[in-house]
C-alpha cells in the first residue's frame, strides 16, 4: 500500500532537466545575459513537464 512506486525513470529525467537548466543559467550569467532567453524557456518548460511525474518528496 505504501510501497515505493517504480518512477525512477521520471526522477532521473527530472534531475537531468534541472541540471541542464542550472548549467544554462550559469553559462548565461557568465555571459552577462540577464533576460530570459529562448533556451531558458525551453529548459524551464522541460523541468515543469517532468516535474508532473515526480512526487514532491523526491524532487
């Protein structure tokens, strides 16, 4: 009943999307970009989409 469901793939995808977003953030900050770019919007949308399949306690 309270067992852990097998959603490791969703967690892995979510962590990868967050890592890509944070890597992009560091690169844009280093380049002096202060406004939202198209790349940021795409990566942020990917994080939001993968987040739907991950429980809050595993994010």
